[in-house]
C-alpha cells in the first residue's frame, strides 16, 4: 500500500518495513492506468447519453435566454427561431425522419411497360396462392383498373393513382362508386401505408373486378350528371 512521503512523493513499504520511493512520473502513470480500469466505468453514461445531456443543456440555456429577452425585440425573435431549429433538429436526430403513413399520390402502375388486365390477374392469383396477400392486393387492383381502361371506361393515363381511378370510374359506374373508393383505400393502406393484408382484402378486390366486368357504364356528359 502506498504512503506519501516528503514533497508528495509516494513511497511503498517493503516486507521489512523499509520505504521505497516511487518517482512522480511513474506514480502519475500508474494512477492514470488504475483509473482507466473498465471496472470503474461500468455505470458511466454512453456517448449518446452524454450527447443528449449536452443537447438538453443547450436547449435549456436557450429557453432561459428567450425568457430573459424582451418580447418582440430582434434578439428575442432570433433566439426563438434558433431554438425552434435546434428543437426540430433534436427531434429528427433522436426519432429519425418522419415516415409517411400513406402515399396515395403515388402512381398505381409500376414503370415496367404496359401489361394487360389478364396478366395482372394471373400475377395476383400466383401471389395469392403463395399467401403473399399484399402483393396479391397490389396486382388485383391493377388488374381491375387496367380492365376498365381496356373497356374504355377509363382513358389510359400514365401516373394515375388508385384514388383518381376510383373517382373517375365511379362517375361512369355509380352503382359501384362506394366499392371503388373502398378498394382504392385498401390498396393505399396495404401498398403505401405498409399495413397488413389478408385473403378477405384480395377476395374483395377480385369480386369487385368481376362485378365491374358485368356492369354497364353510364354516359356522363361533360360538366353534367349521369344520364
């Protein structure tokens, strides 16, 4: 066990009681090595925790400065804007970029060349047989819309969304307007909202596809009601 001698130089006693003086440099190195022992740092905060604490301190300081500044002054406005920017950055850093629940504005058809309704139906059936219901729903909705385009109920328009197709088809097939809207919502929820799908969702789209195939379009004059 070390003892401190004259001038703060540590000494160590041998078994016979004779003191041994340890030079200051090696003593300092030995103390530093001892303090670096991982056993002493098991409960230290992590780097992320330290960064978060630092950020919290800075935000607290800014809140204090904003509170001390005169309302409406240039300094107060600048500090408020700076504070808002830091808070947004902190939330972004800690939670990540916000994820959009549904992107109903995305195009219905993928950019891989035109495909027939029957081709989409066949692919949907293959996915359904494999139990891949999200993909089955995706392809069955595409088959439904493509069939309406092939019958000229809808014009062929690249970039059309499921919601737009449902709204346009609902005007010429009013008896199925509500079902078309529900189908588009299912498509958006499953494909873009990353929600689960099941056999019922696929079977519903398949039944609607068949019903629309037997439906007779209603003439809709430009700017007028169905006749």
